[in-house]
């Protein structure tokens, strides 16, 4: 039996990093629901979500060292690694350098080294549209985006020299139930509840929002491409809605769908330094993937949580 046939015959084993975060948490629970054997890799001090599904996953704790990472991979023996752990900072201060490099470059490189040491060569990696400011092939919006690019460059070594097969999914803005991050809808709900007006920029920047369930489909399709042996080296895809909306229109739509009165002082804040006014639209589409959930439908799903 070929390696691929053997894989298709058994329950595939996934190792997920960043499973205590928004996207990684959704992915780990979705894989479990779909019948995967799910392992998660967390760090000392990570707080596991309270959902009962996490009790059915094998949890490996990384102590920061490469040896510990190699031991975690040896215990998990994954068929595929889904790498989502990352420190996101839209802007950084000098004090953030160590943490940014530690999470987005060092931890991630230790992961690749440990995969190689354990003969695990399939990776779904997570990048960001922010690697493409001004729609350029590479122009990082911020240092966080530069660290994502740095990791992709390191990954290419493992692809070329160690026969890794990798897909990088470049995410845009994501939203959905269970999002505890202080992102747009969170702020809008708070403003609606308090009745206070929210100070915002002029609101003309376009936002490309993809519902978390659509994002999950992209991860599953990418994993299947790898398991089916369809990825000869490395590939990179944009997980975009293809229908970005100006922030002002987005807020108006959310007020309508959620039935809330949301007061905004448009223009009360300046745009951020290197604000993305128009999202990257030159990324390749993942074969077989198309977002299915419209913005208004997705916004309705938020109301029920
Ligand atoms: N969500 C978006 O809209 C979006 C857009 C573009 C790209 N992305 C990418 O998608 C991925 C998931 O994003 P998210 O929004 O779900 O992130 P998130 O909610 O902020 O979660 C971040 C995760 O990374 C882990 N992490 C951070 N630093 C770490 C370190 N040094 N060692 C080990 N784990 C560490 C966190 O673990 P702890 O619990 O231990 O802190 C947490 O599980 C990231 O790679 C992000 O860059 C997301």
C-alpha cells in the first residue's frame, strides 16, 4: 500500500499550534468533529478554552526549547501540522521585539526542525495579507507581517532541503462566534450597549472579512491537498472574501443586521500608520475553495452568541 493509501485508510493525526486562539481553536474543534485524531501544542502558561472538546485532544506543552519541541512531535506523530500560533501586533514598540521574534520566528523554526527530526513533512502554515501592502509581492504593513515573511523564507529551506510539502494560507480579517479579540464587532456591540459614540477614522478603508467557517474549509481543503500528495513543494493561497467593503458600509450593514443603533464619530481618529486602504487582491485562490457565507448571513450568526 502506498503511503497516501495508508493515510487514507486510517484516522489522520493533526497537530495544531495556536489552538488557544480564535482561528486555531475553531480549527482544532472542527478537526475533532470531522474525525481527526487531534493533538494541540501549547506553551507553559497557555490557558485552554473551557469547551469540553479540548478534553478530547492530546495536549503537548512546549517549554520553549528545541529539545522539548522535538519531544512533543515525537509523542504526537502527526500526519500534518497546522501552524497557527503567532503574536499579532499591528504596530510594535521596541520592547516587543523579543516576543515577536520568539513566537513568529523562533517557535515556528523549532517546530520545523522538530518535524524534520520526526520525519513529519506536511505543513499548513498561516500567513497574512499584510505581507502585501500596496498590493505588492512583498511589502510588510508592519513588523509582525515581516516576521511572517521571515518564517516563510525559513520554511523554504525545509521545503528545498528536507522535502517538506507546505501550504501557506494567507488570511485577511476573520470573524465569527467565539471571537474574544477586541476586534470591530466587539467594539461596535460595546458602543451600541453603552449608547456612547465610538471614535473612528474616516472609515474609507476597505475591509476583507471572511467568516470563520469559510476559513475552516480553506484549512481542510489545504490539508486534503497535502494528504492527497498534490503539493510537490510549497504553495501559497489568499483566503479572501473577494468582496471587501469600506469600513463605513460595514458598520452600517452591521447596525442594520443586528438591529442596533451604533453611533460613530467618523474622522475623530487619524488613520493608522500604513493603514491598509485597499486589501491585497493578487493572491492565488485555493483550488476548490470559495467563501460560502455572505457578510449579512455571517453577521446574523454573531447575534446568536
Ligand atoms: N484572525 C485574523 O483575522 C488573522 C488575519 C491574518 C492572519 N492571521 C493569522 O492566523 C493565525 C491565528 O490567528 P488568531 O487570530 O487565531 O490568533 P490569536 O487568537 O491571537 O491566538 C494566537 C495563538 O498563538 C499562540 N501563541 C502566541 N505566541 C506564542 C508563542 N510564543 N509560543 C506558542 N504559542 C504562541 C497563543 O497561545 P497563548 O494562549 O499561549 O497565548 C494563541 O494560541 C495567526 O498565525 C495569525 O497571524 C489571523
